[in-house]
C-alpha cells in the first residue's frame, strides 16, 4: 500500500499508541509545553494485548512471527540538535532530503551513540543542574531534540485494517507523521 510508506517521528526526548490514519486536528508543536495536553490521537491506555491471526499463533505467543506484526526496529535516519529552535521543522515532508543525516539504531538511546550527555541517576531528575527547575515551564535552551525518519511498506493484506504504531519507550515526548501527515502526539 503506497499510502503507508513513510514514518517520521520527532522525539523531544511516553509511549505512544496511535492509529496510523489521517486526522483532521492539526498539531501546534506547542503540545509539549501545555500541561492540558497529554496526547493527541493516542489510543486509550490499556494492557499490552496483541491480535494474533489464529488461536494457534496466540498459543505460540511470538508476535514477531505473526502475520499481524511488522517490526520497525533497525536503522532509522536521525538528526539530533541541542536546542529546540535548531530542529528541522519540516522533516516529516515526503520530499524532505535527509541524506546528510546520520543513522540511529531503534530501539536505542541516542546518548549511548554519541549524542547529548549520557547520564544515569536513580533519584532526582537527569536534567538537574542543567537549567532552572521551574514547573510547569519547560526550557527550550539545552533541550535536546532527536528527529527520526524511516521508510517501510505496509503489507497489502493489511488494507482496511486498523494499524497501530507502538513505541515501547520514548523518553519524553513524541510527534508522529505518516506520509507527511500528522498522526499523533504523546
């Protein structure tokens, strides 16, 4: 299906379940600053179910061998910036040239691949000391942004089905576009 060829995600550094369909509400790119907006077009939180194609496949319990599963793991095109204002704002367009971008393994942590500041803390916040802690305001300076792009094809037999993009872990915020169209925010 050509209409589901590209997936673009900007991660500002909440897991997202979003139906991969066109929605009419547009993103404002300020959701990450608004305490009243936790998500847009995300499916409701629920337990981790999976729709296998048969009872036998469900009893086997291996999602990756199911005909209803498509892994997006692997190398994605990746752009990292230290400041929010430096991020590419139109990278989700299907004609955007990302040839100068690096690649990043997904799943993966950009801090372990040379981007940002690798830091682990078991108490407080990782950004403690980087800027003034002033909730609910989020600083734009030294607020790292990673932008990801990946091309993939949806199996033709999935036509007419609800397709769910599942991101198992995102550090902070995520915007998702498919074929240049906004799909969701979490």
